[in-house]
C-alpha cells in the first residue's frame, strides 16, 4: 500500500457533465467546437436511438458493437471510420461501445495498428474529438484511458492504455439507464463495485483514490438493491451512475487486481458477460485477500451493509449473499463454464500480470484453480 507522499497522476476527462437531463450537452459541445461529421459508435439498441443525441451535420452510425468486442468487430468499426472521415467520435452505450470509440478515435489515419498500441502509452496521438456517453452504470469507461478488445484466436483480452484516449467530454445522464433490465443492472453494478473495491485494496492503492473507491462501494451498497427492485428509481440510478464514474476514476492511476484477472477468462473463453463474470468472482477474491488487507476489507463489507468482519469465511458469506440477493447467478456451472476448462482458465488468469501484480496477496495458479472450483 502507498502513502500520502507517493507520487500519483490523477487524470480525467476535460469536461464531465453529470446528472439527469445532461444529454443535450453532447450536441452543444459538437456545435461549440464546430464538429460537422460525427461518428457514433453504439450497440444495436442504442444505435436505434441516436436521434436522442440531437446531433447536426452528416451523422454516421456504427451500430454493431458486440458485447466483449473482438478484433473483427473493431476492424469493422475502423473500416467505417476510414470511409466516413469523422471529425468527432461519440461512444454511446456500455463499456464495449466506449472502448471501441476510443480506438476508433485514435487509429484511423495514424499509421498504427491495434497490435502497435497494445500496452501503456503507445498511441501516437489523436486528431478528432472524443465524447463518451454511458447508457449503463458499471464500467466507468467514460472516465478512463483504457480500451479492451478480445483476440479470438488467443482467447485473451488486449489492453490499450493511452492519455490520447481520454474523452474531451463525458456526459453521464442517469436517465439513460432507466430501461436497463434488472439482471444487467445487478451485474454491471457489481462490476462498478469491483472496480472500486479492487482499487481500494490494491498494492497500488493511494489515499487520493481511496476516497473515490470507498465512496463508490458505499453508493453501490446503498443504491444497487433499490435499482434492481425498481428500475424507475431515479435516485438509485443516479447513485449507481456516480459509483460507476468513481470506479472509472480509480482505474487510471490504480487499476484493478485479481478479481478482474480471474474474471477475464470467463468472457474470452466462454462468452460470459463481463459484469456477470466479475460478480461471480468478486466474493471469492475479496475473501482471499482479506488476510492481507483486513481493515479495508471490513470497511468494504460495511459499505455493502454487512458486519465489519475480515475473516475469510465470513467475508465470503456476506459478499456472496449481497450479490446473490440481487438475483445474480453465482455458480460458474450455471453460466456456461465447463468444469474441464478450469485449470486452463487458471493458467490464463495467472498470466495476466498487469493486474495480478497489483493484488495485495500473491495468488498462484493453484490458488486461482481452487477459487474457480469454489465458485463452480
């Protein structure tokens, strides 16, 4: 763990518009900057409601973003961008749409390919505007500098990190999340919580980020059960949108740890939605790490409305119950993960050093395999 004297870079979008009714800020921003050729990157559902953005000019829409987007999906978006020659790229949707938007904003015309920019700070620059508009509350991608794309051949996620992929404007209008169904609300909400909790308990945790991380977890604990029970609860939706934003602010300077490393193979190998994968894994990694960060673990449980304990068994019980009470399916065996692949998944998760090296407790391949079996 780091202390107050440890240097840290805090980066966030130049402008953040947060709150109900802020969506028109997108069109005003485009008009103020003189953008006339916007490209909206969205999934099929949000592509059908691009008119809500109120954009002027020759609007192009890439409306084929897939959950957990892969290289062919990115290539299709890049091909459309090369044809449309946009001067503004807008990510409109969940984390998948916003991640692709980041790459669409920096790769066309750069002379760089995806392979050239995988890793930290390898992007040459950006010549177009970038706006992010989340329609779910989970990834916090609107506030971050990372984009993840799945390599279908390697069955692994490729991570690009660059300050050039930071949005010029993030518009977070919680009203856009009102139609998200309960199951997706629950899973994405736990993903937001995992971002906050993993940053809070990371070896790289920092007091400048801890306040966002712990408050983000508290917001999820307070509002996620309400939003799942009543999707029209505007206060709950706003609370989750803020928690997601806080989680995104945690990712840049601190990032996630074992929870996301262990969850990734569920998505890349078996197409489990990212939020659901994180939810199924979250209680197990929190319990595994409890001995290394007992005080912080106790505060996390308090944030979730549970007793402030740090014993592994009790931590697992309370964190598991929080997720299960939301209606999240917590058994890997019931979400399409074959038992005979657990050891291979453990090998892949153990190789994700960019995240596991942040974990507060060393986690071996055997530890990960045991965690998968406990979650199975």
